[in-house]
């Protein structure tokens, strides 16, 4: 078993990807991210991929073609393929999220 250490990246703005480079596998990946106050980011897994987004700390607003949503600590949502969601941190504190992703059942595309 190989231990992957995230603690040096905790609370650092931006994203840290645990993926094929660390795991030698393209089956799944894990993202740890921090959104600074006022920061906005668009999320889309891309064709052949799915992701689960989970807010660990803070509050965020999310918007997709169907509407706007307030995300609280512990809220998660699922994205598939070309679906897009825009996330914005309108609070005064950093927001911390994690995402788990992998290949969709119908699409076994290999991205290197």
C-alpha cells in the first residue's frame, strides 16, 4: 500500500489532484480543492467521465442551466459527461471541497 500525503497542500488555494501519476491507474481520481473568498470556478467532468463534488467546509453557490443552489457543508452533487456547474464562493472564508471521479460505464476512453 502506498500512502499519498495531502497535508502539505491543505488550505493552499487551488486544486490538488490524486490521479494516475500517484496511483498508476486511470480508473478513478480524487481532487482536493480550496476556493478563496470571491473565487469562481466551472466544473465539468468531460466526455466519458463522471464526478461527485462534495463541500467539506464553508458555503458556496452553484449554478447550472436548471437554476441556482446554495451548498452547505456536507452537500454533494453528481456530474456526468459534458454537464457543467459554476461554483462561486461568496462568503468571506475559504471553502474546501473534494471531488471523486472516474470513467463512465458507457465510455471507456483512455486519456493520457
